[in-house]
């Protein structure tokens, strides 16, 4: 039981930088919404967000009813603004997750370890299960491996959007580097 609690605490600690990045990007997005769309739209987005959290996290049926009523009452213009805000937030959260994957990989590499799901870990598991290199080779030789390309209209993005996303990702990476250099110069602070 202690191992389960420890694992949960370790996972929570490992996820803290991701949560911090998502919160930071969410706050910045909120500032932009207030500046570009006004306090009313920001308030509407926040109300939708809080009601959604209350329903999904706490299974609050009253919040779900309030959310449904709120969304049904939106004008098409306001609905588009709310939808756009959540779309932007999803993109920003994805950027934070991508950065977090890089951060975790680097942390494992520094420890001389490999993450679950990596090829070395998978090969090690196969070896422990008694699967020989010969069997792996034969299986791979007889397998059909090909990329699957999908085209979704929602995935088409303007170059300016892609560049902005790259810039945000670069800023998240720079933020990590600043934190790392700060830790290196102040080892007693955590």
C-alpha cells in the first residue's frame, strides 16, 4: 500500500511542472481574452470553465444543468468566442504536454534510465519474458509496418499559427533552462 501512495506522490511531483506550465499559459490566454474580447467574454469563458470542472470533477449535476442552460442561451457570436478560447487553450495545453515529454525524457537520460514505452524498456521486457532476438527479428521481418497519414480539416493551420506555437514552445524550453540554471546556482533551493 505504501508503494502505491509513494508512486502517486512521485507521479504528482513529476507532473507539477506540466500543471504549472498549463496554468501559466491559461493565465496568459485569459489576459489576452480580456484585452482583445473584453471582460464580458472572459467572464463567460471562466463561467463555462468552472461549471465544466464542477460537473466533471465533482459530478455536480446542478453545474451540468447550469452549463447546458448557459450554452443554449449563447448567441452564435458568443458561442464562437467561447469555442475559440477553449480551442486556443487546448493548443496551449498540447504545447505544454509536448514540452513536458521532453523534460521527462531529459530527466530520465540524466539518471541513465529509460522511460516506460521506450524501445530499450520494451526490448528488456521481451528479453525477461524469454523472447529471443531471433524471434523478434523474424516477427519484424514478417510484419507490415507503414505510416498512416490522416487529413483532417481541423488540422490544417496557417503558417503564422504554426510559427506562434513554435515560439511558445521555445519560450517554455527557455523557461525550463532558466529554472535549471537557477537550481544549479542555488542548490539548496528547490
